[in-house]
C-alpha cells in the first residue's frame, strides 16, 4: 500500500445499531476499492472485518476492525465497529481514533436505539457525521421514514443528498439533490435519466433546505440567496463541506450494500466532505517542559502516536493499533513509552486489513497503522521519543458492572486461564478478572451477560481452557445486637500434660462496622495470667473469619475478658485459644446475631418515559429510590440504594425495560441489617452447604 500524506487521509468510523449493515457496507466499500475480487457475506462468515471465529459463528461483530482503502488518490481508513451494547468499549476506542462517522441505519428497521447512541457518541467527540440508509433493495424499506424520524429527533440539520427512484416497488436509481440529476443502475453501470415527476416536489423541499444551509455559511451567500440568485455546484459543494465539518449539516444518503448500490457515491462523498486529520485538533503534554503540546496532526512536529486499541491473537500475535498524532513514524524507529518508561525499537510498521497485516515503510501524521510485539505497550499509552516525551489523555472507556463467578472446569488449568484472561484484558478494556479473596471466588466483570458468555467461549475455542460461569456469592457480614455473658472451660486429659483453659467473657456490639472486633480485658488478681491474653486475642481473630450464624465474616463485636482460671501445669496458649473460640461461638449466638447485607448506591439514567417502570422494578428488588435529577436530552438520573443481591441480572432487565436506552452505575455504600426472611433463607442455604462440606 502507498504512503499517504495527512491531507490525503480520511479516518471514518461506522456506527449504528446491531444488524443495521455496517459490516456489509464495509465489505461493499472494500470490493469497490479493489481489495477483494468478490464480496463476502456476514452470514457466510467470509467478510474482511469479521475475522474472529466467534464473529463468524455468531454472525455479528464483536471487535472493531480497520479496513484501509485507496480511493481516487485518498486513503480511507474504515473502522468497522460492533453494534451490540455489550461491546461498547470497542466502539469508544474506534471513535477516539476517527475524524468522522457514518451512522448506518437500516431502511427496513428504521431509526433504532443504536442510532441514538451513535449520535450521542458523535456529539461527545464532536465528530462530523453522515447518515447512510441501507437495505434499500428490500421491499418495505422506507428512506422517507428514516429522514422524517431523524429530522423530528435532530432538527433541520438533516440534509438528504440523494433521493431514491423506485419503479414497481424496486429500487432502481437515485436523484442527486445538489446537481439535480437522476441516475439509474444498468447492471454494473450508472446511467443518467430523467427525474420522475413524483420525485420533483420532494426534491424541491430537500433542495430548499440545503440552499438555506449554504446561504448561512457567509454574509455574501446570504445576500445572494435573498436576491434570488442560484449558487453554482462548486459553490454549493464548498459550502456544504464547511457545514459538514462543523456539524451544522448532516448529509443523508442511501443504497444497498448487498447490490453495491449507492456505495460508489458514498466513497466519493467521504473524500469530498469529510475532514482530513489536518482539519482536526489534538493536544497532549510535553513531559519535559510541562507545556501543552499542540500536535494537530502536523507532520513537521516531533513524532508522537496514541495506542487506541490492542489486538492479542493466539494465532497472529500482538499488535498495537496506533493513530499518529504528529511527525512521521518509520520502520525501525526507536520509540519511547513514557507511561511504562521503556524504550523499544518499533521494528516493522503495518496497516491491518481486518486481520491481514500489510507492511508499510512509514506512517504520516493522522494515519492509522499497527506496530507488532511492543511488549510493555497497552491501550491508552502514548508513543513518542525520549527527546520529546509526550502524553495524550486516555480515552474514556465504559466501566463494566455485570459480573459472574467463574471456576476452572479442570483444576490444572487455573494458571493457564489466568494468563489467557490477562491477554484478553489487554485487548478488551471493559473486561476485568477480580480475585474476591474474602468470598473465595474469582469474578469476571463485563458489559453484559452476552459479553461474559463470549469470553468463556473464546477461552474454550482459542485458548483451549474451559470455565464455568455461575451466580456470584454476595459478601454478607455477621454482627450482634444484644449483650451476652458466657464462660467456657476447655479441659483435656490424655496421659502426661493435659490441656486447661478457662475464660469468662462479655460480648456486645462495638458500633464500629469497619473493624471486626475490639478486645479488652478486666481481669483482676491474676485469675488469667497476662501471658495468656495474646492467646485469647488470637482465638477471637480466628473466630471472626467465619461467624457462627452463617459462616460469614464477623464485624462490630466488642469482647471483654473479665475472669477465668488457669492450671499451673496444664494451661497453655493453645488451651486458652480453644476456650476463647468456643466462648465466642456460644456468646455470639446468645447476643441476637444478625446478618448484614451490602448496600450499593445505584444511579440509573433513562429517558423520561421509562422512569415509572424503573422505579417499580427497583421496589421489587428492595431498592429505595432517593430522588430523580433531570439531565440534558430528556433523560432522568434515578438515584437509589439497593441491596447487592438485587443487582444480579439487572443489566439484562434494564435493557429489556428501556429497549437498550437505559444505563446504570453503582458503588458499594455500606452494610445494613438484612430483613428476617432474607436472613433465614441465607442461614438455611449456608447450613446446607456446611453439611455438604461445600466451598463457602
């Protein structure tokens, strides 16, 4: 592949709802640009971008892939992203590297939740965008409906650049609104044609809207517009490019990816209207001078690049996908990673077409490429030189809140599973493996149930290790409400020295749930010698690890040793420790033991119309709604306290209640007394497990 300068590069991300046709559109673009001799199909599992085995098996995208195309002397880096919400981290990484976006909408399904989320991402990253309506070859596809829905939602900035020509319910051609010309498909050729009469009123409406936008770009144009003058096609295109780049116009186009219709004009429009990186801004910090480094994709400045994604494949190895922010990267450059304080030789530079690496001699500012085998590098790191060390801000990646417990099917695979998950976490920042030592369980965090299921499937197929996912244990606590006064004598006689320890103790609540226990002694007259006090404390330390009620850790207990007795020969530290353990069990159960459950502070962000359903559902989960705060975009943030037990499966339920529009976050807040029915059920379950000698 040729080397392209900054002004000849376009970085375009494909966004949209799952199943809208992003991968098929990328495939049609690749075919037209001559990357493939025949178009692959998602259903056949032979597309360029869906190269993973899981993607081919499930027929949808799981990770972002890059497809660089050459089109009329310009390099277009297409970033094909997943549409399903479980893989939002991949989308966020791709958006951070893009300079413009194409939001793909199915003409058959119309505007969907994924369309709204794609729009919100473009707003957040201030990306110029274009809407491409696919599936126009399907009988019940309606371009007009999509245009109306998008205009209702986002206002007059929606500008249809093309209108469909239909004959006998078939999509046969299109009208170019800017040039006011008709075009039809004849085989692979596009021929000019007359504009049908039924299209003319709609064409006039679209053109008037477009001319208004063009007139608003300058005072001179505004004067000419009101004077009734017409603009030349070149003037219109120049003005539209300015409008598209600043987001005041969002062009709408349409076609059929399967028949490769409308894709040629889309590629032309990408080159004509979308900005090259030189029209975008980016700034980092020069760590040597501590000043702002205004990189702005200037090839003349010191070299720097940002790793926006990592691919760790058991077959093709590790690749760090970079976007060059300034300067020119060349193969065999020595690059410095300030984050890890390492200097490495880059070796060869590549551009990736799906999973196919193509070697290139250099990458100019604004280009997207890959460096292989950078050992210390991780997603989010900045690569620069030691002479001018730069750091860019990290991309904001969504936090995973759905979690499951996992166990190795084969105990011998534990280490291998840990290493495999480590590699997968380098690749996927929304995946986390956590060792919950307190509950003796391993937890896997992801963006949703499907995400975790796919991780388990990948471990089995790619890394040849198997895990079982199950419901996680919740970290309950035990404490006491009342006081108790107990004594326990530990006596054992068995030839030679015996064992003797006798303690009298009081137990009550300490009121401090942060500490497991507070120990003090009030022994008078040496009834229990001082040298046995540490043994008593050790007995308490062991006892609080697994409480007598349901074998959960104990918190907030005050223990006072006030009396006892000892034997000059038979007493030992061991005997006093055992006496304390038994006294604790007895005293704890006599002081009205209770279970404490963990409570989380939950925030749910949903559109206004779903607030009633959400609050009703939270009540069912024993949640307490604390309040609602309206935010921009007609949404509400519902704040609630909810037991951690009520959060299991919440991600799936929230999506089904809100059609995927709702998002939530939570953090541990405190412990509260569990209701009696929850306590009884939990104690019974734990007793059954203890009886089975199961893993607690």
